């Protein structure tokens, strides 16, 4: 079965992925920080039962005890944005429910009792939200959510109060970055109640010109409005990036050179650090999006990103690797993937 | 007909080329700085007549008035080490005699009346000297050389007095350079009456780890001894470089990565400066010599070097080009050459 990031999607030249997640808590159990291990285990059981009759077609759900996975596997899931870094810190009594195509991930006993996350390729917030909402409804039938008529859904951290909804898009903005327009964008976006962050969320550096845009406001707004606001801001950023790319293409030779050197590096390097990988892939993604490169597809780049995270590479080798060996194996994986294309 | 640098040769993994040149002057004509233009023209005629009956098989000689060539063509010949920079500075009344395979170049009316130069691929000083000597004998039959029983051949510059012979080899020494061993080599060599210089001779920078080793002593030594001394020093440097390469190959992953990234760059870049070209070709040459790369031959690299000089690229375009266009055309030439391989 194809993973979500292997599927065709609209606007995927600039928007890599869309993500929606809902934070939910059950009314008659204390918040996570005050729970007993027994209560955590009971919650795992209740959620498993509640999802017993969900209908997702071929996209089956798998129920995984987090401590049944080894550390490498858990870190690989963080790299792939399937679970939060916070979630894998204390794996005991935590459960992950993940769909066959990896688009749906439900963390049980994270900061909140439930974190329901749905990912989609390209700009696909509405679809992701619909699936998230459907799962939310199914769970709501069995579990009684902690809900206040005025405040909305009660959450462990007050920043999530209300809708408990966080939606985000991962955008590739090399041209805006090239022209130094990101800081202006950041300030404009914050006025609209959105925030812009590095590749791996809060406090992380930007690598490969990848920016995560997400909503900040959860109180006094409907889930649908939050999704729509983010979608409309995303479309404005897409327009700005498209304009910047047009300006970039005025220096055609230099742009082409940067793109094709990156392609050459990806096809020939024998060692590839993670940073180096993100930078060359960023150039190549730009080259594909702008029509300079047609021998490689954006979906292949998505697959490459999925294969080459530090923990994922070690997982592939079946052991922890020193940096040199890791970079060597990463380069080999990239070459094989691009040769098959 | 194959050019000299397209022929197979021994030791060509480390020695790119061998060059021998003899400086000669005719007895009854003043040195170049004191000659009239009429005398220069007469000398051109005499030399042309003297070489009329020379037997070089298919490797025919062409007689070229230097001022019949345009500036680009003349600069291209300097890049290819066919003529000296000095020779093209004042093209009037100067004649170049060049063989079909470009291995033989006789400059008439350079600093000396005659500069007879023979080039060969790899380490081939003896062969180059033999041909040089044969041409020298033929010319000596007709022209009476300025010769002194004590001093030997008289030359315009006293540093050439005696044999008038300058022999040199162009060596590729990336491993000695990597380990910082070139300055020690330079000092050792100078004690043996040799000198080490950059890629384009005296005062030029080293690019692509290419070093020119040449003899300094022309007085009190036979031509044969000078050639033999240089050959034996060259062999010692080859041994030192081979040892250094073995040490270099201990960091296998890093070495391989450097080599293959350079191959990727040469195959994919859309702009290539001269410096960039020399550096990447240097890495690739090392990779071929050490057996990492087998899809490309050293002879192809020689051909590439012949095609990509700044003036040669402009000559190909038929006009002077701004740097960006030149670098673009150079990259295109490289890609086409490597794709055909």
C-alpha cells in the first residue's frame, strides 16, 4: 500500500505536506501528569475498544505498544513526523495507533490522553481535517471527552484549550529565503495568528528551506475556521514564493548550475551528511518544481526524505553507526534510489 | 591524426606530460632584441628552407605566421603550452612551425632565434629529446649556430647558455600536496639543480595539484645528462606520490566521496570556472589513477584539459565571451565530452 507521501497531490511543488492534529482528554481520568500507570493501561484498552469498529477501508490501523519498539525505531518515527519527540521520551504505557499508509497516527498517553494526527501530501488540510474529525467522532461515541461549554475541549496545556486543533503545512520556500523575505513573512503571519518554524517544529533550525506554518489560536474559533484560515494564508505564501521564483529564474545559468550540481552530488556522493542532504534535495526540489529537472519526481524526493533520516539509516543497518558510516550508508541509499528512478 | 596527448604513455597516472626544448641562435645574425624586421623575415625563410627535407612520416609540419592568427587562437596556443606567453606578445614577423600532432613546435624569432620544443604524453623525456635532437641536427646542417667551444650554445639570456636545453615534466601531486609535503620537495629538488613551478610555469599559481618540474643547469653538463637527471628525479617524486596516495587511501570513504562528487560535478554542472575545472579534474584524475573510477580514461581528461582553456572556449564560440557565458559553455563542453565516453 502506498504511504501518504507517495500519493499525488495538488500544490505539492511548494507544500510538501499538510498535518492536522486534535488534542483530546477523557473526562473521568486525571490529566497525564497525575495519572497512575494502571489508569494509563486502562486508557489504552478503552481507546483500542473504541476504535474496534472504525471503517477505514484497506488503510488498516495497527496498535503498537511504544515500549515494544527499539529506540532506533522510535527515533525514526520522530524523524518521519509520525510521533512527537515528547511522546518517545517515556515509552512506558504509551500506545501508538498507526494506519497502514502512515497518514493516521494516534498517540495515547502523550501530553494529552489523545493526540489524533492525520497527514496528507501537498496542500490537503480539508481532507486531513475530515479524517481527523471522523476519528474524533468515533472516539467520542465511547469515551466521554473533558469538555466545557465555554472553554471547549480541556487540554493539559492551556495553549491547546478550545478546539485542541493544531494544523500545519510544511512549505519549501527557497526563493523567499534567497531574497531575505522570510523575516517579513514571519512578522506578517504572526499578526494573523499563525507561526512559522523550522523543519522539526518549535526551536528547530531551518534546513533545506523547509518551513512549518501552523495556527496558534485554539480559543474562540471553530475548527473549520482555523483550517480555512491556515489554508488561505498558505495560498498567499505560495503566491509569494511563485513570484520570488520568477525573479530567481532571471539568473538562469546560476540557478540551473546550482540545481544540476545538487543532482550530480546526490547521484555521485559517497558520503552525505543530513544537512548536506537537505540542502541538495532542496535545490533539486526547486529544479523539479521549476521544470529544469524532469528525470526525477517530487514523490521520489519525498521517499528519499523518508529513507535518509539519521535514525532511519541506522535502523536500516540494524545498529547504531558512527557518523562516517552513517553518511556513507545514506549516500548509498540515495544513489540506489535515484538510479532506480 | 591523434594529438600527442591522446596517445597511451607510461607513468601517465602521475606524469601528465614531458617537454624538451632547445634554445638556438644563428651565428651571423644579432640576437632578437637587436634584429631588424628584415633580418627576422630572412630568418623565417632560412628556417623554412632548412626544414624542407625533414622526414617526420605522417606527422607533417605546418608553417604559420603568428600574425595570421587572431588573438584568441594565439592565447589558446599558450594555454595548450604550444608557445610561450612571451612569443605571442609581439606577433609580428614571428613564425611558428607546428606538427600535425602538436608534439613539435618551433618558435622562430622568440627570445632566441629558435626555440625547438617537443612534447610527449606521460614520462617520455628520452623520446622527446631524441626528436628534438634530430630536428636540431637537421637545422644545424643549414644554419650555422652561435656556438662557443667553452660556453656551448650562446643564448639571448645567460640562464640558457651551454646546452640551451630546458626539459620539464608536468606532474599531478595531490597526495603530496594533501600531506603538506610540497615545500620539502621543493627544497630537495633545488639542491639537485631542478625547480618546481605552478601549472603555467614561472610565477604561476598551482591549480589542480599540477606541478612543473624542470632542470635549471645548462652549463657544464651534457644534454643527455640533463635529461637523465630530470628523469631520475621524476621517478623519485613518482615513488613519493605513490606512497602518499597509499596513506590517503586509508581514509577510503572520504577519498571516494571527494572523487565521485567531482565526477558528479563535472557531469552535471551548468557553469564551470577554470579553477573549479582544474580542481574537480584533479580529483577525478586521482580517482582514475587509483582505480576508483573506470568509466573515464586519463586520455579523456587530457582531451578535456585541451578543450576547456579560457581562450579555447572563446575560440570555440567564435567570439570573446563574458565570464558567465564562458563558464556556461565550458560546462557544456565537459558534459558532452563525458557523455560520449
